[in-house]
């Protein structure tokens, strides 16, 4: 029985319309973009074709007929919607009860922008669409997408820190000693404050060899480049109290006072600011009706 995205997609390839391509979450998976747990669990195959194409009907397949043309690419030998248009299409899966949220769009957007070395293609894809679904969330996500993130966790760590009021770091920036010798690349670097943030993903740093390499790199940053190195572990982002403690630790390292930091903004975000404001307004109206 086919298990991988590619195996499942190949199973329906013979019955696809000639102009069709795999899209949405399916394209993201085939293109090697990071998927959240909810996106992985969606499980359906998404296929997009022109508006004048007869809608494909097949169990486990979601057929989309598109008004606007999509760029096309090939992944795993399969036709897929291109990177920037795939990010746009994920906006259609945003909302309550759906698998994609604001931070998901930023994580995927970071991966695409880093691969394309620019946020420009995402901005251009958004401008080409007229009234795309999820536009408000896509626009908000676009403001927080950056080039340089090497993993979803690095993106989420950056969002946690910056949203609380810390300055924007450089991403995966080269660190050299006084003689110009490259010591490595800092995941997050505040050059002026001489602070580096290193995300230590447990899945990549659990072995003795990996830990030894990390320690050498850390010592090089500290002793040869004069940086203060602050580490971020998965546990630092596991609960509200741990996130807040992590933010305050970085604030101290950066010389930022507690009064300048809003730790309430350290939480991951699924809904856009607009969606949350609407929810608050609805609750206020319900409260007013109950009290009248």
C-alpha cells in the first residue's frame, strides 16, 4: 500500500487532466517544504487545474479549479505548482477547523524565501491574485517572512523573540575571528550587541559527536569572536512559562530592560490579528446581548 506523498500521488497520476498539477499541502510536501502536524494529518491529495477543466472526482483527492494561472515545477518526477504559488494556495486552507495557521504560513514562507534567496516572489504571487482566500492572513504572514532561516524551529524561535519586542537578528550569519577565519554560522545574530542565539534541535544534537562539535563552535564564538552565546532548546518553547523565561534571558543578554518586553506575545499564533479582533468583537456583542 502506498505510504509516502510521492507514492500516493503517483497512484492518481494516470487519471489527472493534462494541465493538472499537485498543489496546496501535496505540493508543499513534494517540494520538501516544512509541514505542521495538522498539515501532515490532512492527508488528502490536492490537485489544481484550469477553471474550464472538468472537475476530477476521486476518493481522497481534492480537486481545485483555478481562475489564476499557477507556475509549475516538477518534484519527485511529478507535476507540482511552483513554490510561491504553493504558498499562496495554502492561504485557502487557513481558518478555524482548517489545517493552516499564520505561523505555518511564515514557516513555509521562510523556507521558500531562503530557497529563492528573496521574499520578492511571494510578494509578487500575492499581487497577481485577485481576492485570494486567506488574503488577510497571507498579508500578515508576508510581513514576518525572512530570508535565511534553516529550519522551522529557528523561524518559530525568531518569531517568539521579535514579537516580544527584541530587535531583529541576522539569520545564519557568518561569524569570523579577528583574522577573518570563518568560525561558523550563527542561527540568530545580534551583531551590535555581540549576542548569538543558537537553536539546539534535539534530533540533530543528541549524539556525542554532534555535542562535541556544538561545544567547539560555541567556544569559538565566545573566545575568538567575543560573542555571548545563548542557546534555545525545544523545551524552551514547550510551555508559556518556559517561553517567557527564554525571552527574558535573551532580553538580559541584549541589554533590554524588562519593561520594554511584552512576554504575553511569546505564544505561537494560529489566527491573524484581524481574525482575533473579529472574535473579540463578536464576544463583546454576545456579552452585550446577554446583559441587555
